[in-house]
C-alpha cells in the first residue's frame, strides 16, 4: 500500500501465555532495542509480513518500517 494517508487503527492482543524463559528473552530484546514489548512484537510481525510479500508501507506511520519505533529519528521528524 502506498497511500500515505492511511488512518491509524487500534490492535488489541490478549491471551498470550508463554514460558517464563521466552518472556524474559522478549523483554530483554525489547529493552536492548529501546522499544516497548508491544512495539517490538509488532515490528517483528511487520518485518515478517513484508518478507512474505505483504504490501504494507508502515507500522505506526507510513514509511516507518525502516526505523525502529515511534521514537525513531525518522518518526520524530514526521511528528515535528
């Protein structure tokens, strides 16, 4: 999708019960990446969708998949 005027949509995920080791590794990886766990998981899903051929141009904002999250420098420039 190349429409830069896409609206934002809420996504609520619940019921994820995982092993304690997976949870610890996920929180550690998100922390190292400077993201919340939600941002980290959504970013990983977006990368996988793109790799499988999905035509998406953004996660939090159009064009932000090259950045890390809403706090990435490219996102901050868009918000300024």
